[in-house]
């Protein structure tokens, strides 16, 4: 008989009209027979200014890191993209700065902990 893996999910949505900012955070932890996985996703949006016309946007900046520890068998991966986008509001454009990030941590269970 197969047992479904345990999964925990945490969701936060923090919006500040005063600071013109929205942060969405999703964290997920799953566990099965061999590994424990943590996945963290964060989405940040900040309204910078209101403009009449769209300006040229700089290219988004990507940052990717992967790390593997051979002794502990831990694996970490992170991805982040930052940039600017425009949103139409009535007849004007809102310049919005954004940052999206993803972090994944994978930990292998040791044989000592599974034997207990």
C-alpha cells in the first residue's frame, strides 16, 4: 500500500496601498521516504510612478545559483529575476518594479534517521 507524501503549504499576501507595494509568498514543504523538499516562492511588486507614455525598459536581470554538498547530500537552487513592467490604469501607465524569486532546498534523509 502506497502512502501519499506529506505536504505543508503556507501562503501570505501582504498588500500596502500606502506604500504601493504587494508581496506574495508561498512556501511548500513536502516529505517522502527518501527526501525532504522546501520550496519558497516570493513575488514582490512596487508601483514606482505614474507616466503618460511608455519608456524603453531595461532588460530583466536574472540570477541563478545551484549548490550541492557532497558530504551531506543537500542540494540548493535559487532563481531570481528583477525588472520593470507597465500596467495600464484608465488612460495612464503605472511603472511597476518587480522581483520574483524561487528557492528549492532538497535534503536527503540519512539512513540513521529512517531506521529509527
